[in-house]
C-alpha cells in the first residue's frame, strides 16, 4: 500500500480549521492548549496511513510535536497488531519461526515420566520410560 500524503489544499484547510491551536486531545479529554508555531507542528492522519489510503481533510489533523510523538507511539502498536491479524487470517507465517520444544506445534511430545515420543508416529525416541 502506497502512503498518500496530504495535498497542499488539504493542509491549508486543516490549518485554518485548527485556528492556530493543536488538534490533539489530552488524556482527560480536553483539547491540547498548545499554540501552533511555524515549522513546529505536523499534519497527521487520524486513521493511520498504513491502515487506510484516506488523505482527505476528514482524516487530517494538525498536531504539535509532543502530541504527534505520543500519537505515533500508539499508532505503531496498532499498525503492527493489524498486520499480524491480517497475516494470520491469510495464512501467512514466518518461514524461520520454529515451534517451542515440547509445544503442541512441535513434532515431539515430552511424557510425564521424562520420555519423548514422536507425535506423528508414536515412536519412543529415548529409553528412559521403559
């Protein structure tokens, strides 16, 4: 998916809508009191660009640097989780990932007595349990 940046017209409209103040929302639900200074703010996707291709005014907000940094930390985790869920749904697995020894994904099963058997054939692989 190609990242779509905001056009100049959308940036102008978002800046006018912000009215010189940050659009960020604080943890208590109030609007961030920061005044926007030239070159010290960012245009941010409300819904991250990695999740949608929407570069419209409805998905644009103007944030001060601290608000943008805080939102980015949250967005990175959300994007990673969405990608993992999409991959799992599509059956995409990491070819280098190995199952934990003794887990249900492992071809071997450890017995209570200390022995090990092959899950597929049932063959005992050591002589401890005899």
